C-alpha cells in the first residue's frame, strides 16, 4: 500500500470526495481515482485497485469502484463495487470482488464475537440445558452439551473451550469476504460474512456469522431478520423468516415466514411456514406447514405433518417440560403430544397423546389415538413403504457441498442402536404376555395400550428385523473371501477391536458405542481434548470406525444365539444363520411389496378420471402415477429380493464344501 499523491487527492476532491485527513488513506500501487466518486472517508482507510467490470443480474455491467458512500475505518479489497450506501460503512474489512449496493447501514460497534458464544436455551425454556453456539458446532457436540448435564465437569470444560474460541475470533472490525454480494439491504451490524455469500433485501442482520465459502455459498433473502446467530455453509434463509439466538447448520433451508428462536437446526433440516422454539433440530428435521409448531423437543430425521404441535407445560410451574422424538419418526396432520414424553425411533404419531408415555423400547411403531387413549402397534413401521423410502431418500437429499462436513451422519435403518431397542421391545412384549396372559385382548404399557394381535405381530416383526441385521453383518464380514478351512472362516469372524460391546447411543446422527462416548468425555475433562476441532476429530473417528464397532457388537449377539464362542461356530451354524437371514429379508420385502400395492388400489384412484368411466379412471391414474408393475420402488423391492437371495446362496455355495 502507498499514500495518495497530491494530484490524486485533488482529483478525488474534484469528484465530490471528502476526507478530514487524507494522510490516513492508503491505496494499492495501481490504484486509480477514476472510479471513486461522491465518497466521504474518515478514520483509517485502505483501498485496493479497481480494474474489473462486474456483471450484475440481468446482464448489466458495472465497473468496480466506490460511489455515493461514506466509509469509516475500512479496508476495501481489489475490484470491489460499492454504491449507494444510504448511511455509512464503518469498521469493516471487505474482500476482493465483492459487490455492495443500495444498502442502508453496515457497521461494527465495539468488540464482538459474531454470534460465537451466544447462549441458546434448548429443550427446557425455564433453563438448565443451555448450549453455547460456535462456528464449528456439530450436532453431536451440541447433543452432549444439552443432554449430558450429569457430567457437569465435562460440560463446563466444553463451555470454556467454546468461550476461548469465541474470544479468539472477537474483534472490533467486521468482515465481508471475497465475492460477497450485498444488495438492497437494511441494517447489517457486527457481522462476519464469509466468501461467496449473497445477501439480498435482508432487513436486519445483527451479531452473527455467515460461514459461506466458495464450495457451498450461503444465501440470505428478502426481509429476513436475524439476531445472535450462526449460519453454516450451504444454508439458505429467505422469505421474511425470523432467526434469533439460533444455530443454522450446513445445507439447512429456512423460508416462507418460518420463525426460529432459541433453537439449533443441523444439517439438511428444512423449516417452512411454521415455528420452532427451544428445539434441538437434529439432522433432517423437516416441517413444511404453516400451522406446525415444534417446541421444547429433540428431533432428528423428523417429518412433521400439518398442524403438528406439542405442549411443554401443564399450566402449573410453566414451560419446564421437554420431550424427545427419536430418529426417523413422523407426525401426521393435527397430531399433538403433551410433554414430557418420549417417542421411539422410526415411529408414526397419529392423533392427540396426553399420557406422557415412553415408547423408546418399542421402535418402528404406530402411536394411534383412540377414545383419548394411546394405542401402540409395535414394529409395524418395519413393513411400511414410507419407512424404507425415507431411509433411501435421506442420503440422496444431502445438500452439503462443503468438503468439511460438521455433522457425521449414519443413515442405517438397522444398527446396534435400533436393534438393541428391538431386543428390549421383545422383552417388554413377552413380559406383558407373561403378566396378563397370552389370551388377554389388551395389554397396558407406559400409560398406553397394545392389542393382542398387535403384540404378537410386534414380536414377529422385531424377530425378523434382528435376524436381518445379524445376517447383514455376517455376510458383509465373510464377503469376497475364498476359505480353505473352517478355521479360516473363524479367523475372519474375529473382531478387529474390543470396542462396541454394550449399549449404543445416537448422538443426533452419529451412532456409536456408549463406551466410546464416555471415553471422549473423560478426555475432555482431563484436558486430553482441548479444542473444538479436537473434539470434532474424535467424533469423526468414532463415525469412521462404525462398521468395526458394529461387528464387535453383532458377533456377541450371534454367540449368545448359538450359545458358544465364534471360535466354535460350525459351517452348519453359518449356513443356518444365512438361511434365516434370507427368509427374514424376503418376508420383510414381501410385506413392503404388499404395502406398496395399497398405493395403487381402487381407493387410491379416487379423484382420477373425473369425466369418464372406470377405464378412463384407470388410464388417468396410470398416466399420472404410473402402473404398479412399473413403479421404481416396486421394481427395486423385486430386485432386492433377487439380489439378497443370490447373495445368501453365494455365501452358502462358497463355504458348504467345508462342512
């Protein structure tokens, strides 16, 4: 940088530029005064070179430069375009090739950490589960901060680590990165805006970080108001949405007047029309409807129906109650849950539920309201087309393009986490049978009811799913290997790590052995892990080791089933397990096939072929929805049956000569 020459100062003044002290203005070596007009400078100023044209939307070309603006204590990079700043830009560094036009006010007022360290009161509005948000916050770290309050020393250490990071990024100067576009905006205060972000017609952005980058830009749209917040790469916030005291994760979409307060929304969540207050929105939490409210709850992989609602107080001590809806669940239109309550993984909630039940030991269930009571249909969601479709679509709908992904997502439908619940579910259902008798018409459990038929079918569904999981793990472990003896087969079955035994947990997307999590928390407490990056690195390591940990867990279950260690497994044992697996897979797929048929029956055709006969209705339906036999999901189920049958037979053929 260099100082202005007297000729340049004269030229700038002739172009309606003013400055109390031109000696405080530094410019790039190849700076030209040609493109600086009607500008007032004050404080310390650095200006880059303005040598490029910038093409705006609609194809209009604008030459870089500064026009009709007031700048105070600013550094402006090369080829920046600034025009029509109604008040001023104060205390900002502006990166190369950025475009700022027709904006009211941009300033930094005193020291700020740009949203880092903001306290968010999750789950319990009365307090007690507050977390601190930060640029590198993962859903898993947030889960630990919110849920592991019994590890008070660990929680305080994490909070100290985040405070240290927040202090390290604190500054009296705001940041606008490279290739940023800020157009027709209102007030922008104490903001750090990353590279390639686009902010158009936003009303008010205060005390936040927009962590945009070249790989996955952020978009902030019309009439958005946001305060005390962090937005991660690839996110969009549009359509007059309101964000306050909240963290918005990677690839999240907020729009259509959505309101989010004191909440966190992690990767690939969607919030449209409705409202979120004091919620933990784990990955893929989705609500699309104007009348839906998510409040004081923990969710992940959720699809909330129109009018879904929860209540977090019972008109006594106020909004102090909380609820948990475990991963993969759905709520139907006009469903209601009175907190406190806990809904098991991959469940479907229909109607109004006010009995404070805990169905976490009965995953893949329907919760149905009948005469003000909650009826559970255990395991029935295992044969639902919707459940399988969701499991298939989530990986395809991962919008994250940033190579640095904050959240480690395990998409597996069947895992030690869900299978352990099925084992518990079988114990629950059998104990109910033993207590009330196998011929009882209805059983009571956790303030809910289960019919005899539903209980018996639940045992069947859970049994098939367990066999499917164990067979999947076994076949995966023995694939692509030619064995010369049963000893070689047993060697292949040996776990590669002792880690994986015991209980597993879902850390909001990351499925891991509880022992691993406990070890990490110990390392945080003792100072082995001292930064957010180190903690996230440990979480990522857990995620990468999932299948090795899973096998350690699965082989123990197989040992328990056969009543002997794997070192004594025979070829007949493995073939028997493979045959059981194949039958379970085929039976479950056939149930899915029959469930899919319902989408093509006469009832489903209601409303088609309005002005014709039955043949017209059939043709209209098929031209809109397609035929059953040509449906991609139906074809995929049929192919899956063939593929898995062949896979099982291939293993049997490969090892049967060793028997």
